[in-house]
C-alpha cells in the first residue's frame, strides 16, 4: 500500500504539469497510441504474469522446483514477447502512418514486458524488492519529466521517458534472482508445457484490459482525440484512487494460492471475509469523496481545457467500489483457487457489455457515455463473480456490514460536497476537505460499529 500511495502521489505531481505543457491534443495522442500498444503487450505477456505468480506461490517452499518453473516461464515469456513485437511491426507499417514515430517509442513498453520478473517475487510474497525498485524509478522519472518536457514538441521525449523507466525498472530486479533461483540445465526445461494454462489466463487478462483501453480507442474513432484524452485523465484519476484499495489483490493472490496448495479452506474463507470488509471500508469513502470534489477539482488540477473531465469523474466514481469488490471475488479468490473458467466468463461478458454500451452511449453522450459504460460493465463483472462463488462463500457474510460503510460515506459526501461548493479550490482547501471528510467517516463507522474497527484494534494489539 505504501507503494500504491507513491503511485497515487506521482501523477498528482506530474499530471497537472503534463496536461498544461502537452495540451489536450498531446495527451490524446499519448493515450491513443498507448492504448494500441497495450494490446500488443498483453499479447506478449499472455497471462504469464498472473500464471507465474500463482505457480511460484504453489512451489515456493522447494528451491529446485521453483527455479525450474521460473526458467521455463521466463523462456516462454521471452518467446511470446518476440512474437508480439513482430505482430506490432506488421501493424505499424501496414496500418499506421500519422502517429508512427510515437508508436515506435511506445513499443519500449513491449520490450519492458519481456524483461519483467516481478511475478516471481510476488509469488514468493517478497514485495519489498519490487516496491523499493519501483519507488526509486518512479521518483527519478518524475524529476526527468519536469527537467526535460517543456512544451508540445516534447511529446516524444515524454513517451520515451515513460518507456525507458519501465525497461530500466524491470532490469533492476534481475540481480536479486541470484540469491533465490538456481540455474537449471536447458535440456530438462519444458517451457511449452506452461503455454496452455497461461493461455487460459490470457483471455481474462486481455478482456479485463478492455475497460482500460477500448473506451479510449472507441472515443478516438467515434468522437475525437481530445475526448479520448479527457476520458483518459478522468479514468486515470479514478483508477489511481482505486490503486490503494486493489493493492490487497497483489498481496492476497499468492497468499490464498499458498493456502489452497496446503488445503486450508477455512483459512481462505476467513481471509476473504476480512479482505472484502477491508476493501469496502476504503473504497466507499474514496468513491464518495472523489464524487464530492470532482466539480471543482478537475478544472483546478488539470486546467480549464479539461473542465469536462469533472463530470466524467463523477459518473465513473461508483466503479471504485465495484472494482474493489471484484478484486476480492476474482483476483483474490477465483484466480488463486484455479477457478479460471468462471473468472474468464465474468470478465468476457463484462468486456462485451462494455463494447455494446460504448457503441450506443458514446454517440449520444461522448466521453460521459464511455464513463457510464465502464460502470455498467464493472457492475456486470462483479455481479457474475458473486453469483459464481455462491456455493463456497456465504454472500450474506460478505455484505452483512456493507450498509454501515455506505451510510457513513453518504454522510461524508453531503458535508464535503457542500464544503466544495462553498470553498474556492486550492491545495489548502482541498486538504481541509479531505481531512474533514475523513474525520466524519471515521466517526460514523465508529458509531455504527463497523468491523474494520475491530480489525484495526486486533492488528494494533498484535503489533
């Protein structure tokens, strides 16, 4: 979570600067080209990161087994990334013209994907190395953006900085493998035995990314590049707030997978109940808080050129809670216990709903329609996953105390929304609104007796 807070703060520092320096057109070009590159990166990664995370968690107590699995999966990843890059080059020189230089620079992200071994350390539940590495790279890249990106003509330089930070960041993890992984003879490695199970995870991985990518591509086609950029920033701010909540997914996946390998069914259920309550306690105030300040926050934070982003943020804010819930039911339960088919079905249906809704809503409401389509599709995903776990997880237990957080968040929203309409937006007033909103929420959940209070007391007493 400490790293996710850094991830949250980094764009809070760079986004206002980049939005003003590059302008809405530059932001839109970056968003549009990055959306396409994401598809090729997903093709190359092919679900390997999630699969590798889970497999390492299953075998982490045996150094020989996990070393063999690591090298097999890494060889497979290198081959699939090379294939994806060839497909990208074919696309680039057959279909792309105006934005070709930016596509080429963005392709550094595909290269970075081939060098990524963070899934190994996540499977080992060794988050310190990835967090420290990412933190240093993130700070250096922020400094370079301010030093080197000065105007609209520096769009290529900005994209290059983002791509190189990924490449360098992924390279810095490799030296740590020496302590944990031993070399295995190539003759006994069987990388392609992992292809099919990784491919099964590729389907939910790429369909999950539809929510992040297809909205921007369809906006660029059906509306305008500027609308794509406005939606992109609204979506980024919403997802950045969410990042603090979904940090639990990265931690819980290998944790639940290890419990599953040990046959600890009761431990899995209790961990999920606690995790669901935890993410609800965090996601609900974030949803209400973002909605309450969005009207004046967007034009102040991004500039008047991005004023329409305010309404997009307001409409999309419920996705924070929906994604937080599906993170528990999907990433923290269905994935680690190897119920991939149900997880795949939920995100595939959600992706289809997202595309269909976009076709109708973007034409009528533009970027606001894309935001509404996102909320609808996330609701479908969450509802399906909750339906799938009905026989193994007690749904009443999951939602038993949710009303306490909703009521507390609603009270906070009324107060903060009123304060936001009365106060001129600046950094000091924003901090005041956040502090007052947090205090009101904490007081409300304390008086309603929300379970998160008992969890916190138990955590503190243990420490």
